[in-house]
C-alpha cells in the first residue's frame, strides 16, 4: 500500500500562473483534506471532501479550487498563483472521525 | 466554528515526563486526535480519543474530558527523537472537518 501520495513534491511558480496538485490514496477512505502549513504555523484546512463528487470549504479556501471526481483522488487547483500562496501543502485522507493519514507534502514557491 | 488552544513550546529533559494540553471549541464533536511532526516531515497520527478517559499507546497516552472540552497528550520516558511538533485536532461529525491546533514544539534536552 502506498498510503497517500502527492505530486509534485516541489514546484516554483510565477505570480499569475496556474497549477494543480494531485493527491491519491489507496485506503478506500471517504474523507480527504487539503491543508497548508506556513513556517511555525499549524495546519490550516483549505478544502475537504466527504465523498466522491463532494467538496466543501475549509478555513482558508480563497484562491483555491478542488475536485473529487474519483474516490481515490483529490485535486487542488490554484488558478492565479500569488506570493501569499507560498507554503507547504499537505493532503490527508481519513475515516472522518479524526484519524487521518498524510501525504509527504508539496513545497510550493510563488515568485 | 472550531478552535483549539495548545501551548506553543514545551521543554523537558531526556527521561522525563511531559504533558501537552489542548482545549477546544467545536460543534458536533466527534473526537480528539494527536499528531506528531518532525522538522521537514509530514504529520503522523499518534492517538485518538472519542470517549472520556485515558488511551495508552506505549510511551504515549492521551486523555479526554468531553465535559471540559479538554484533552492532553502525555509523553513518558522522553527520548531525544521525541523532539518535534505535536498537534491536537478535532473532528466534527456534523461537517466532516478535521481542524488542527497551532501546534506545540517540544524540545528534549540531554
């Protein structure tokens, strides 16, 4: 089992560019989450999904969009990247009870 | 909404016991979980409490009091490798959200 995987691991974008981060899980979890973590900060929930075809806003959703077309995949999109979106992005999947497994993270720099 | 409070830093010596507290506010509380994160790494699940009381997993224990909206993580026989950040998180059964606290940085000294 690969658990939770994220691609890419690193990315540098210029302001205004767009990109999609891919998260995949092989544990048949219903719940999937996208978080961002800034230096010395906690994990802030961007968007989440409670099942295939569903998405919902988290604490900091502005500037991001998500899609969950297949149960095992959760995509995070940045339509027009801004320097304030420089961060480490973590995807997680879980059972919805508080237990979650995280992916290795994507380090994004927007210049 | 949901919010969690935990201390920002804790320092302890090798072999000692340390307790990291977490208070929370949430609707539709489902459970309190704890995660460990080493520098440069991803958070990893440590422990989970859905009911009041103590859960023990090796050197780590976690406690929950639902009536006080309070929990703690207890680390015993501290080792240098326990130096990391520790996050409490609450799951909401109403919405499916999983919200994290700001994290507690634990420094273990020789």
